[in-house]
């Protein structure tokens, strides 16, 4: 029986081995071509950025389009080519990526999905440090959360964008599935539950139903809470499954976020300008003078120029005068004629105006 199974499998496995040899040969050709691209970039512009987010987005979109009727899945195409591109880019020049650590964080997951794994990771203790590392050139790029589908804006990130020189070159939304974890995979002997305040808020209902009297301890990050739980059996952490694997913790419960479709949107930050990719969005911040009808007047340039607004968020300006900064996303690239015109009109009337970047949509 077993022998005949092996016999039946043999030609198919031989075929897969041959296909893999062919893929490998092509991957090597691709890698060499990327090295050649790097040399051309350097020859024409010594300080030219190696990372070209618009080109990467176009490469992946084109393949997904070509693969519309393929057996290989659409998410598979994205995941595989993100890694192929990551390796090729790394051969041109290594990329250091900063994000909120330690290892096993959702930020790390978003960063690895966006840039691939062939990068130099730089886990940081806070969002402030991520921005600082990118500004100081200690990291080439960074990945920071801006919005959660349950809890709304990640305020610290929005505030950091206000005074930072970094620009946005990409966006990545990932599903957030929180797990409760502890050293022994049970709640026996556990006295407190720790996580980042965002995660605690996203699991509020579940926590009050299952552990209404347990002490809740906020942590700098979920993976930091996981690291703590790995050292202290009286602490359970809420974090992603990757953190449980990394810190060798046992899962007590999975998918404990109150909203099953809980998602977080991350922005890729760096010091590069991104050219149009064909399907882009633009993020900006502005402030309006404090008078009646000001907000209405401010956003009218978008309507006048046919520019769609996809996000509108406000943060207090901390002047104590009920003044606000508005964080807006619009469809299109800042170099598109209608977007450029709308932004120009808006800028004329703003008390504060800053474009965070135009970048490919996910
Ligand atoms: C090869 C290039 O450099 C990098 C690697 C890419 C790739 O492997 O496809 C695409 C864009 C760049 O981030 C390029 O610019 O074409």
C-alpha cells in the first residue's frame, strides 16, 4: 500500500523538484538584475533611494492582475513577491526597519509584511523612538500604527507626525487577533493581566466578562507585556500569537478582541518621496483659524476639485483655545493636477499645513 502511494507520488514530486529548479534559476536572474538596477541608480544619482515603494506596488499589482485566473492565490502572490522583492532590494542595499518592539509585536508583523523579512530589524521601546531612529538615520524606514478599527486613532502617532520631518511612503492594514497568554498556558496563579492600553481597550468586554476582578496593568507594548509574562508566572499578557511563539508562552484564549474584524492600519515612514504608482493616496495635516464656518471653507477645495476625502480626524492643538489639527487622507497623488490644485487652495487658507506624503494604496 505504502509502496504504491510512493510510486504514484514519485512523478509528481519529480515534477515539483524540476519546477523549483526553474523558479530558483529565474530568481537568481531576477536578483542579478536588481543588482544591475542598483548600479544604474547609483551611476545616475549617487544618493538615489534604493527603496522605490511605487515600483514595488506596481510590480505586485501587475502580477495579481496577471494571476486573476491563476490557481496560486492573490494573497499568495503578494506574500511571495513581498519576500522576493525584499531579497532583491537587500542585494542592492540593506534596509534597517524601526518599529515598536520587542520581537513579536503587531508592528513587527506589519513591517515584515510590507518590507519582507530580508531587512535589518530595529525594535524600539516607544513610537517616539521609532520616529527618532528614522529622523536620525539610524533606521532607513519605520512602521507605526495610526488607526484601529475598534479604538480609533493612535493619538501618540498622530502627535508625533505633527513635529516630525518623516514622510509617509506606504500603508498596511493587518487583522489584529488578540490572545491571552501566560507562562504555563493557564490562569492558575495569575494575578494580573498586562497589555498596551490600545489592546486592553479592544478586549474590554471580553475581559470584564471573563476576568472582572483581575488587576489590569498597562504596558509599553503588547510584546513587552509578553516578555514580562515570560519572566513572571503571576502575569498574563494580551498580545498576538507571534508574541506567544517568540516568548514561548502558552495560549489561554485566542481571538479575545471584542470585534471579530478588528484591524489596525500602519503607515510606513522614512525620508523618501514616492512617485505616483497609479493608485495612490495623500495624507496631510492642517489647522484652521478659530472662526465660524472655517472647517467647512477649508475642505471645500477638495469638493471643488473633485478630490475624495477618505479620512478626517481631529486632534486638539493644546493651546487651550479649542483649536484643532485635522488629519486628512485624500485619494490621488499630490502631483495629480486636481489634488495639487486642491492642496494649494487649502494651503492658502490654513493656519498650519503639512503634507505627510503621497503613497501607493494597499
Ligand atoms: C529593483 C529595484 O529596486 C528595488 C527592488 C524592487 C524589486 O525587486 O522589484 C523594486 C523597487 C525597489 O524598491 C527597482 O527600483 O526596480
